[in-house]
C-alpha cells in the first residue's frame, strides 16, 4: 500500500489512474469468489475512472456475514489503481459511510467479504489510456448496498431541488463533525483545494486555445484568494464531489414530488474548509440550471442547517470558478466513450467556459445578494 505526501500523490497520479477493464462475466466471478454470492442480474453503471456494476444476487449464498440479501441489490465497485493503493483509503471511507448511516443519512453501506473484510485487492486487467497501459498495480474491490434513486441531473429541477441539495450537504457536514479519522485527514484527492492549482496546471495545456484564458484567469487569482479566504475557515471532513450525478432524488408517496435524500461516491472525501465543499456543489448547480438563482436556493438550503460566516460566503465564488475550471480541463483529456453518458457529458468543455464567463461578470457582493429563499 502507498502512503504518499501531496507531491508524491500528484506525481503518482500521472500514471496510476487507469480504469479497470472488468467485464460482466469477470465481475460475476469476483462476486462469487470474494463474497460467496451468486449474481442473478448485472448492469454496468456509468463511472469516470472506476468500474461499477449494479448486481442482484440469489438469496442462497455462502457468506456468513450477510443475514438477509438486499432486494435492491448491491453496487460492485472496482477502483482505479491510484485510489486502490492509497493506505487507509477503504477503511476511512467505510468508516465515514457507517457514521453517516448512524446519523440517519441515506448512504451505501459496505458489505463484508468471505474473509470478514470490507475490501480486497486483486490484480485485474486495465484499460489503455492514450494508447498506454498504466503501471500494473492491484485494484481494490468493495461491495456496497445499492441505494435506489435517480441522479439530480436526470430529472427536471426546480428551486426545491436546489434548496434540498444544499440542505443535504449541510446535514453531511454536521453529521461528521464529531467523526475522528486520522487516516482520512491524510487522504489526498484532486478535488482538495490544496491541489487545485497543480492539478489544473498539469492539464490546462489540453484545452482549446479559446478556452485557456478563462481557466488561466482563475489559476492566476487563486493563490491570493486562497490565502485571503480559506486559511482560518471552519474545517472538517468534506464529501469532495457533491455533484448532480452523486446525489439522488426519489418521489415521495405523499405528494409525488421529488425529494433529495441519497448520497453516493465517497472516494474524494478529505479534510478541508466546509465552504470549499459548498462552492464545488454550487459550480455544478450553476452548470445544471445556467442561472444564479439556482445557486441562491442551494445556499439558502445549506444555511437552513448550518449558517455560513462572512469569510465563508466570500470564498464561494472562487470555489465555484475552481470547480468549473477543473471540469474544463478534465473535459479535454477524457477518452471519449459513446456508451458512457457520464464520460460524454464530461467531455463538453463549452458549457463550463460559458459559466466561467457568467461568473466573471459577477462580483462577490452581487453573488451574495441573489435570491436565497423559496
């Protein structure tokens, strides 16, 4: 296992992000051998650099740690080589999932395998990236309870959706305030504010020429903004990627309307300023709805649970610009896969640039004065 500092993490990431090349048949074999479960249904799920499947299994099984098979099934996640080999990664995020579940949030729960562990490393084939095969390393496998629901980005959104989206993130933050996990404090991710400038600098060269100035503008302003606004802000464990693909909605029986209540994908959890996490969410809210009003409703939802200080509020615009910049540079390097709607959406850089342009014409004070009530 790897225990990396920030510099080592960034250098290793350049050749360890290859996606596992796991077929449905191989996935079935892994589930049977590692978990003692017989797959009856399997469906590949969209993902960026992991390989995920929704599976259902036979109620007859050989796993002594499973009392009753879930009717909703499970999510089999095969992690990319970098995250798989980070020391403490799986135990840290599994501990966070368990804590959030205890606090009443609807999140996946890890399932123990035949060895009584919640994850296992396996040597698996990897997909090529740009014609190159990544350094051969083992991939981590874990099985999670499947959380039914529909991602926010697949339904028609309104002000209540954005309010509840912000509200849910605040519930997440307050639920882990008393969570103590030294290993998670050491975890690195591209989405950590500390790594923003280096990770975007690394990739900005792949952008079209007319897109570069907008991202470079954010890069140039970031150091002073970071130093000015983030150093003394309240900090804790962040989700890291509270985007519209990782947050689920369900219809309520009472009204038939959507309710935001499910959280997926904890692989980018890290320690940082709460306002940074909210700003990342707001970048996605702006991109999804293309209006600042959506941002206002999400902020109002967050503040209905956890009030933001003035310094925290002042960080939000920069955090939004940083998230949009990250998405821009990623769009320039992803391997296009027409069968993966998540990847194909990520490959569109023009909408992110348009939202960066919109934000460039709005100062912090104006942003904070947009409507923030339903």
